[in-house]
C-alpha cells in the first residue's frame, strides 16, 4: 500500500501551474492538508504510523483502544473451580486495585491490538530497600506498558528472542523542556502481550493490518471531501487554448482561480479555443458515500465488529441493536479468553498459585441474557394463563391442556394419556 501511494505523493501535471498571488484581496486559497497525508502515515509496518492511525482515525480507535477498554470495563473475579458460586483470592483483587491493574491491562491490550505486540513491565520490590515489617517474597510495586513505538529490543538470545529492551522514558527539565531518555531493562521483567504471532519473531500483527487499505481509503476520501469543501486539491481549472496560451488567457484564468479559491490550472493546447471550466468532484457527497460505505464494510469484515458499532450509531431497531450487541460481545468475550493466560502470568508473578482458580468475567451481555430469560418465563406464564381463561370460556378443564399449575406436566395426566382405557 505504501509503495502504491508514494507514487502519487505530490503528483502534479507538467502543464499545471501554481501561481503566487501576493496581492490577492479576495478568497486566498487555504493551505489545508490533513496530517495523515502530510506525514505520509500509511505504512502498515511502521509503529509510528500504526499508532497515528489508532489515535487519529475513529474507526481504527474503536477496533483497537475501544475494544481494549470494553474487555476490561466490567473486570473479572476469581472463582473456586469446585464451587462456581464461591469467589476466592479477594486479596489479589485488592492488590490489583492498588496497582491500578485495570488501566495497565487495558493499555497493554490496546497496544497489542494497535501494534501487534506490547510489553507489560512488572516492577518488583527490592527486598534490600524494604522499610516495613513484611517478610514474604518480593511484591509487585508498579506496572507499566511499553509499545513498539517507545520500546526497542537491544539484545537477543540464541533463538532471536529479546533479552534486553531500550525503553523511552520521559524526563522533565523545568516547566518548558521535556525529552526522552533511553533506559535499559531486562525483557524478563515484562510480560509480552501477543495474540496474533507474526513469523517466528516476538512480533505480532495488529488488528488494523488486514483492513489497513480500507482505513487509508477512508482517510483519503475524507481528505478529498474536506478539500473540496475548501475548494482546493480535488479539481482544477482547465483552459483549452489554440496553440500556446496568450497572456490574456492566463490573466483570465488567474482571475477565475482567485474567485474560486483553487490552486491548480491545466493549460491544454487544442485546435480551437474552448470555454474555461472547472473539473472536479460533484457539489454533493453522494459520490463519496458509496466509497465510504465500502471501506467501512471491509473494516467490519476484517474486525468482526458491526459497522454500526464501529461508527458509533444505533442499528435503528431493537432486533438490529440486539444483533450488533451479540456480535460486539462475541468479539469482547473472545479477547477476554485470550487475556486469561496473561492475567495468570501476572498473578503468578505476584506470588500466587496460578492454577487453582477460574477467571469469571463480569460481562454486561450475560446480565442482558438473564433478563431476557426472565422475560421469556414471564411471557410463557402469561400465555399459559391466557390459555386457561380461553379453555374455561369454552367449557374445557385444565387437564386437557396437559400442564400442572406450575407449568410442568401433570403426572396424573401423563398416566391417563398413556392408559386412556383406565385398565391396570
């Protein structure tokens, strides 16, 4: 994608002119160019571009950071494997709260989805510097997250796995100056978050990788819309002339450029003089909407998240919203399952047994399902009551329905149905 787009950076026909209007008094052409295009941020393999895409594009943000936040929003609890109603290891939850683990785990997953992998640093206590009366094993004192944008492996083992990392740490100098310093840390201090491995390296693929073209296409399309609305970049004045353009022709063209606030003109020699016209996008956004929809559909297909969820709108109907919610929470539950090994590793590093417990997620959709089940029960009971009233009006008795008052099969009715003659 990058090589294809690079060929079109700064493309300008040789016949195009960009006159300078130092004395322009009317609508001087604006100089808007989106950051995405100005910085050439379309290399899917470059961490800086991956980060910029997730930070600046709303669709990319939703499928990276947005999903990561949803995964840990409702948190989880530890359950006894022998009793699914018994919550255990509550002291770890207190430690998680002290470490602000929800924030750091969310950041780690957001980085993993944005860059393909990220490092969760688990800072351990130095026993020699301990000041309280605690005599147990070293405790976790802090968590931190380093993405590939701010962390570079510096040393590797024999099989190519990083052993040393150089992380960028922001240091403040005074009130106005700030700079990053490279601090070395051991890779063993970190938990590598990676759910989509890439080749045999420690790296992984971001969730934006397969839909990168669509995300770039959306950015270019919106840039074209904005550019058109500002009357620059999308179209050009075309002046067809007989042989070379005369000074009068150029002057007339420059005057029209000033009036329209456009910055490009193409002078095309022809066999006869034609009228001056502006060629560009249509005045409405209809021509763009089809492209935008196609890009969004590709993003939805690649991320398995409904379009309405990605763009933050309702499906417009109860059934549509329910389908969207099911699809969204299917993705969230899948990510939660992928996070369990990393949570167990964090628990292990905190000095707790990493086997004798079950991680139970407090998912919002599970609550919705329970409410829906209760509604179905109430509806069934209402239907049964209505049927009884109808039978009474028709002179029938309840036995003919085949259900006891509680909604279960009446045992005596079952016997009668199996032996209608009444013989033993």
